[in-house]
C-alpha cells in the first residue's frame, strides 16, 4: 500500500487509506493492493466494507486492483479459499497462484494498452486471468498469450506490481477514468 501511495502522490493525488465504508464517499478512485486475497476479503468482511465496496464499484467508482486486488474484482475465482467471494467489477475468471510454487515470482517487460513503452512488471505469487467475458478489454498479455491485465468500464485489473518499481503509468490510466 505504501508503494501505491507513493506513486499516487508523485502523480499529484491526495491519498486516503480507506478503512471505513463512509470513506468511500470521499474518494474519486480506489486502489485495491496486492497481498493475500483471502486476508483482504476477511478484513473487508470484518470492517463492514463488503457491501459498500460492491455498491461503489457497481456505481462506477474507478478502481485499480493489483494481484490480490485483481482477484477480488473478478466475478469468478477458480480456487477460492472457503467463503471467499469477490467485490465484482470484472467479468473475468481468475486463477490464484497460477505460476506454482517453484516459479512463483519473476519479472518481465510487458506491452500494456494505453501505456507508452514497456512496463517492467513484477509477478509475485501472481494470478492469471483464465478467461475474459463480455465487456472486458485485455490490456496486457505475457509472451505466451496468457492474460495479465484487463479493463472493464472503470475497473482495471492487473496480475503484477508496477508500484514496486515506482512506475505510475498504470495508475495514470486509473486517474484518466475519473
Ligand atoms: N497469491 C496471492 C493471493 O492469492 C496474491 C499475491 C499478491 O497479491 N502478490 O491472494
């Protein structure tokens, strides 16, 4: 989260850490960071954020989800932890930890629609988008064709972490949706 905040501040944003449902009214866009999607889901439930988040996303709040954040935006999670559901936003099917244990972290350069030049992307126990349904634009793929970035209306989901390398260009795509 700190890395996202730093990137957003460098782009001129005022950053608020959203912990309560009413804070969703104050913001113009939301980043759901990486981490562990099962933990983020449980915390959202405990803090009473589940329904408010779903409603805000449905009502058009621009959102960027990275890695675990993207998992939680997907309409279908293939191997969810028990009780884990998404926040909605992306008509996608996602597979968690898609790169297995041995090869679970790597870096590569990607072409991302809407971004000039290559994006250096860190994949950390990353998910893959197995399928993208109606209304979903694929914005990034690995060389082998697997989908690692999508956009649907005002929701962007990416499997990787541009904030780790201080790259704000995908955050700029989010700001452009405001
Ligand atoms: N593997 C994690 C999950 O399932 C995601 C990892 C990440 O966000 N870097 O939630």
